[in-house]
């Protein structure tokens, strides 16, 4: 794999849902690379993980650039609105 850009963050007080139900998340890694499943040549990929729980404690997302931009915009709008609650 040829990861072009990688950002890793801690995501305390967060949860993800996998095949065995909900579990606490610890990290999120965002990177631009070849996808495993999505049809594009490159995608923005997000892996939400809890390494303490093994490889099954992972939620993976592969987004086209357009979908990643739309998600980024939706997150920004939602976070700004949340300031007022």
C-alpha cells in the first residue's frame, strides 16, 4: 500500500458498533490510499479502533473524495450547531 497522508487522533468517550455490538473507541486513523472494497482507485479511509480489544474492534470506512468532502461539511455544520445546545 502507498498511503499518501495519514492522521491519527485519540477519540476518548466515543463508541463504535461492530459485529459483536457496541465497544469503546480509542483511536481514529484517517488516510488517503487504495481502498479494499470501494470502486475508486483511491479513497479517504477512516479506521476507528480499540487496539486493546483486538482486530475485531474496528470500524472501517472508505469514502470517495466527494463523499469525504460532504462528510467534512456535515461534521462542521453539526459541530457548530452543537455549540448552541
